[in-house]
C-alpha cells in the first residue's frame, strides 16, 4: 500500500493519498481546493491513477478540492452521508 499524508498550512487540514502498489489505483481523501496542483503532481510523480476523490465530512475549515479533482481527472466522487440523528 502507498500512503501519503499531506498538510495545508492555511487551513491546518490533512489530505491523504492511498493507493495499491500493484495496480497503481488511488484515492485522494479530503483534498483542499488550493492544493489541487500539489495533489495532482504527487499522483503523476507516483504514477497513480485516481479512482475517487473522497470527502469524509462537510468541511467548514476549507473548500473541498474533490469536485475539481473529478473535473481534472474524470475520477469518481464520494462523500460521507453521515448525519446526526435525533
């Protein structure tokens, strides 16, 4: 498994890249809009094919980059449907 943890200093948030070493298929988790070029560069550097951009929760601390990753790469988009229940 390939695991990369990336940090955005402006929003103090983490983005994660997980990939299979054999197939080179990857997901990006909780991407930050302003860091899209950094994340795409890492995917190219590691020769990874992005399958999904994923958001684990609604981000009040930064604008998600998942939709932009989908637009730039054609990857799928996944978001958590968790919600507080009464």
